[in-house]
C-alpha cells in the first residue's frame, strides 16, 4: 500500500456475505445428507427491546434460508438472574441444539456477562463468553466473535495481506474492538488499540495500514486521519437525527479519497456479522453430528 495505490475501492460486505450464505446452505445440505441432522440455533430473548426483537427476527429469517433450524426462547424483562442462567443451562443440555445466541443487551438489572458465560464453549456461536474470549487470547480453538470474525473474513476474501502490517483499532468493546485486535495480532499484525479518549488520535490512525473504526461515534474518523493507501474498516452503525439513513464511524466520502479500500455503511461489516453467526452454527453442528 503506497502513495500511488488506487483509492476508494469498496470492500463489499453484502456481496461477500451472500457468497458465504450460499456456501453455508451447501454445507447444511451436505450435513443433512450425511447424518440426517441439521444445525439448530436457539436464540434467548429477555425483555421487550424493539431493536432486539428486530435483530432476532432477521437472524431467524436468514437461518431458514440457509437450512438452519432456529428457535426462540423468551423471558420477561422482570426475569431474575437465576431464571436467565437456568434457561441457558437447559439449552446447553439439549442435544439437538447446536448453537445458542443470547441476544444483548439484557435488561439492566441482569449481570449480562454471567448469563453469557453460562453458554457452553461448543454452543457459543456468538463467541462472546469469557471462555471463548479466553481461547482467543491463547489462540486456542473456539467459535470466534461474529463481527470481528466477519471483518477478518472480508479481508481474507479480498486478499488483503495482514502479516507485518500495522493495524490500528479505534474502540475497545468486548464484542468488537478487543477481539478484532486479538484476531489481527494472531495473524501477525502489529496492533495498536485506541479509543475515544486517546489524546491526538489522528497521530495513531495516520500510521495504520489497516484501520478499524469501532468506537460508536458518527463519522469520527475523517480524511486527514487516514494514511494514504490504507485499508479502512468501518464497524460503526449510528443513527443521526436529520440524516437520511445511518452512518458509520468513518466519514465515507473523505475515506474514499484517501484509502485504498474502504467498507461502506450500510453494506460493509453488518452483513458479514450474521453470515459468520450462521457459519459458526454450521461448524458447531458439524462438530457434534459428524463425529
């Protein structure tokens, strides 16, 4: 990636996710032919968060298209910690269920991580339990967290080299910033983690061969903060009053003038997240039924 690199090429998450879903559908068909079994994703929904309702419905619809069985297990917003944990443990014990997704955020009175940590390693297809994240730190096998894994898969599909590159991740959440930094480190990048309170953030972002924006602040990363010829991954998704549509954490038009590759919002990282959830669910089923 040099000063003369072509600028503004799109890393198309929508097209890549479509290819992935086709591959997953082929995999579920083959698994059924070989074993008579299919993947089964159980979603846990606690409370009545409208966004969570929408996300779960979308995931169930996508599962059906890929030949994956999905089931929804609800608890009221008043559910106690013990109820939530017992539901997850019950799903762990059911052999036909190969993947469990606890839709977050949970109601504020619940200890969310404790509920997530009840999901068994084999069924944690969302990849965000403490056990799964611990395996990521030690580079041991586990289902990877879906959005970070989607970013890595997108880079892989576009043949973006990682080894020896300087990756800067802006964001430190447990479901995105931290795991994607570890995934990049495990692929031999030199990784810098920044966040919204990093002084002179641009000093770091301008050094990035690969820049991942996952801070949750609309269009925080502007053109002057990007190294010419960099690869820019926008993992943000923000609703801004008065704007037509959603925007990412990167100012797209500016990034397209400066970066060699850039993900759009929407149509970049988002579609990859659900595709990776389906792939994790298929892999979990293959591990259970094809033994």
